[in-house]
C-alpha cells in the first residue's frame, strides 16, 4: 500500500502545499475512539508525514482535513463508496454507490476558496468552540474567526458556497421502485465508523499472527496494515493447503 500525496489549499490565501500520509498501522487503528472532529484530528496527526513537523492536523481547516481523509479512505478501501439503504416506499434494501473522487470534483466545480471574505476555522478552533456547548459555541467560533456572532449564519453560508466540505445530502433513487430518498453522507464520520467497525477483525488478525509467529502485541501493532493483512492471508492459505493435502493423503 502506497502513501498517498494530496495537495491542500489554505483558504482564503490559496497557497498550495503537498502532504503525504504514511500507511495506517494497527496501533493507529486501535487509537480511534470516536467519529467526531477530535478523533479525526488525532488520527491524522499520527499519520502526517514526519518530514513536515511544522504541519499540525489541528491547524487545518475542514476542507483541508476532508482532503486528507479522502486520501486516507482511498489508501484503505479504494475510491468506491457503497452504503446500503432501505427504501421508505417499498421497504426493500438497495445500495447507494459513488466515486469519492467524482464527488470531490463535483463539490470543487465552480467553487472559489478565495471568494469568501470569512476565514475558515481550524480544527482546533472547532473543537474549542464545541466545548462551550451548542449555545455558547457559536459565539466562541465567531470570535475565533474574527466576526460578530450575529453574522455567523451569513458566514456559514458563504463558506458552504466557496469552501464546501464532504458533508451533504445525496439523492438516492431506489433501484427497485425508483422512489427517491436523500441520504446524509459525512466523510469524516463514515471513515472513522468504518475503522471502528473493523475493530473485531483487527483483534482477530492480531490473535492469528501472535499464534502463528509468537510475536508480541507491540510488534504486531507496528506492522503496516497491508503487511499485517498479507501475513494473515498467507497463514490462512497455508492452513487451507495443509488441510487439502491431508484430505488428499487420506484418500490414497
């Protein structure tokens, strides 16, 4: 699995920088504890290229954070996203599938990060504002980006138009009856929830490698994810081959 580089644009300055994320390891997966911004920042902080010590995940705006999360998603599972929905009309289940890269291109089309007079808040500022609660958090966030609290709704609309994040409603027509419903897709929550959903699989992989090679938990958790999974698959292949050989021997 290769590390993926992505170009980040700092709105409204528009200065570009290329960032590389290292491959996920077991210790990174186990460290994920939620699906909120704090959890996303903690994960990205672990994966940011060590060659760029000056870049902190907490200093990134939501648009930049989404760009890195999209790159990470493609590292782990590829560009295709599939979610299963239940049709409210016919009650049958069907899949909503789309390309993450195409969704990013659609959101970026005609948008101008420099077209907003409002500074995009950083993750640190979002987290600090959220700590004040829903009511006082709005005022805290407005103060952080230097605008009156009364203008926060106008500023939010401006940012949504010129610096959109991957958190939106997608039209999802039923493949059986054609009825249309709208599905909410939030890349940050979707990616983190998928990692949390793989926790049991990770523990199973750790157990198999420990049993097969006698490695410690620390040693296994430092393996790159692709290496860990390749070793588990190789071990399963050896077991299947041994079972097949024993069966053939028994038939002779």
